[in-house]
């Protein structure tokens, strides 16, 4: 597979087996679902547009086809407002479509991946590193060459080895 012929968006419908995401930030509030985040902060109901977002359809289509979509988020408590929103609304919503979530909680353990970037990995072959500004705004992504694939595979494997399934973590620490 080559990365130059597909965009990041295309990979979400064209991957064949699995899509993995590592999330390392406490705030992605400028990267999407801004209206829903504002509703969350105001104590309002989830907007219909959030409940039925394109992402939910993307995940549902993939998981119905037998593909796996999963991610690890590195967090530390107390959770930021954004993380309370993402985990409480976003993860709960996306789980209904079949996405799997894991939490690597660094509150009482050292972060085993302090230098790891946010990224998506598709089919254990293609990596797209994500770039954000300090306010949580998505700046773009860059496909990483195959010469660095083992580095990102190690990031994924280390994250999973230190994480716990989100439902179990949320039952203990959710708000």
C-alpha cells in the first residue's frame, strides 16, 4: 500500500482490517464538535448533529464490515473539561457504533510514551501523524514513511500494554 495515493479521510473507508489511534492531548476543542462541546459546558442536551455525526456512520460502516477501530487516550486526572466531554459524550456515542477505547491513565503511573505524537495507523502498514496547536486545533496530518513504521508500532503496543478498557476505567473514574 502507498500513502501518497490516499488522503487521511479516504483511509477511514478504505482500510481493510484495523485502524488504531493514539491520542495524547487533553484538549481537542478547536478540532470539531465545537457546538456539542459548548452544549456540554452549558449543561444542555447533546445536539442531534452530534448524535448522528458522519464519524458515527464511518465507524458503524467499518465495524459492520468486520473491521476494528480502536484507540488509546493518554490522560491524567483530574480530567479537563474537554476530556470530560470527549469521554462522557464522544466515547459513549462512538462505542454504540463499535469503536473500542482504552485509557492509559498517568495519574499514578509514569507516562511510558512522553514523546509519542498523536497518530492514526491503518492495517499495521500506514501511519499518519497528527499535528495540533496549543489550543487543540487540528493543523493537519503527515504520512510517515515505512522506515519509521516499527517506531509507531512500538508506540501502539506500549500504549495498549499500559492501558485499560475504557468501560472499566470510566466505571472507576468517570464523572
